[in-house]
C-alpha cells in the first residue's frame, strides 16, 4: 500500500509593499543605513537608488551640523543633529557621527558651504597660462563619494581661479561658477567667468558673460532659493577707492547683479529664507573685545532694500572659555540664533548659540571629532544628508 505523500503548500503574499510606504520607512533611517541596505540585493539597490527615493530622503532629512577639515590629502567629515532652541540653563553636548574620509589628493583646500548635501572643495594652486589648472572636485560627505571635475583653464598667465557651488531648485541641477583672478595686490579683479553644469552628461566648462567689474572676496558664497550670493568690492564712482557690495548670481539664468550694502566684509547667512549679513562691530569675527553686532536682511533685491538692526552682546561673551580668540559666524537657525564656531580645532571643542531676541548665549560641546592639532576646521549649519549617487 502506497503511502500518501503530503503536498507542501507554499503560502506567498503576492501583494507587494507600496512604494510610498517603503519611502516613508527608509527615509527615517540615517544615511549610513541606506548605504548598507543598498548592498543587500539588486531589488533594494534599485529602490534606494531611484530618483524618487533620493528626493524623498533629502526632503525629509533633518538639518544637521557638519564639521570638516583637511589633513594629508584627505577630507574628514563629521555630522550631528542640529540642536533646536537650546536652553541656556542646561549644559549641552552633541555627539557626532564619523563619515568615511574622502581622498582628495590636494595639498590644501578651500571648502565653501555645502549646497543641498554636496561639497565643492577646490585646491589653492595657481594657473600659469594653460599648462596648469586648478584641481576641483565635487563630493558627498554622507556617502563618501568624490568626483573629479574637468580642470578650469585660463588663457591668462599667472592667474588664480575662484569657484562657487549653486543649485537650481526648479531644474534640480547643480552649477559651479568659476572665475579667473589676477594675482598680486588684493583685492583681485575677476575675469573669464565660466559655468559647469552637473548631471547633464559629460561635464564641461563654458564661458558666460559678466559686465560687472568686481573684486571677489576670499570667503565662500551662500546659495538661497536658486540665487548664489557672494561678497565683492567694486570701484566707486569717484575713482578714489572701492565700495563693498554683494553679488547676486541667478543659477538658472546665469546673470549677475550687484547689491549695495552698508557693511564692510560681513558674513552672509540664510535668515529665514532671506539673505542676511552679520558683522561684529567693525570686523567679521569675535576677537575678545567685541560688544555688539549688526544684522542686515535683504527685504527687496530689486529695490536694494535692506533692514538693519544692532544688538548689544550679553556679558557672557567676555569670557567664553575657549583656547582661541577667533570665532567665526557660521550661520543662523530658524529660531533667530546666530551660531559661531572656532576656526581652529581644539580639544574640547565648543560652538555657541546667540539668541537675538532673548539676548542669551548657549555653549554647546561637540564630542566625537578626532583631534588634529592646529587644523583649520569648517563648521556648517543646515547640512542635509543626500544619498543619491554621483
């Protein structure tokens, strides 16, 4: 008598998880987890690398603090959740996440503020005719990726080049603005303005027109709602000197526009979606004797209309308890707090939040950064983690 063989029934669920639910679940995870899940299978990689998901992830990413410095040809980056409205009566500590070091192969670099999750560090080498050119890269501290860009060349001998990173939110493209600067006496006039568009096939530099006679400052710019702002000088009408101005570069139309401002070398910040300019007394950093600061906000770019307020700093500023006396403004929060940070890495390392309306200052200790003695450190606000592949 033959034994009956039991049939094996495999129960399967033919209903797949809706894509929007997958996006909702994974968009709540840190960037490091997304990178690991991409390696599990081709299916997961396809989902987590899709444009819809990467856009959703960036949109829901909470603003973070980003700290970065350059040592021996490597870019080291750390990030932490951005404290929201810290209480002055409490001691505050943020612990950073260590990102994968990025190999730049540069001797020394300038690092402008991140734009939509990406950094554009550039070397400080000079160009000599067309034989040598400045090395430029685009990198993502969240994924550890780096992409070398074509060399920006100049036909003028003995010129340096300066770059700014901008983003067009309508077309969703990054653009790098590059200009040649004469060497020698500072400030240096800009010439040969070029633009490189990322994500549109093989990147290449193309010349654009600029009728403005401008002398860009050393610092980086800031991109707000598709407009790149940077500081510069221009010859005044009397011919007896130079006036300080802010240049507006529309990333979409690639047009330049000067803005007059009644400050000298302020730090440009994002003030609740508008351009803000901050200056401590008559200098752009806290030097131990600063007692006040000025804040100008661009209310109407077409009419060159600014509003200005001056704030008297609280006594706490006289003794901040840091090793270095130089503190740079690194940005503003949406809660009307100005954030300042030392320019040199120290152990322990602190940043400071000054609330304009309450006239209070909060000291926040940053833990987890590998100490590198006497290294220049860049501190950035509102960094958004981006997980798309370059």
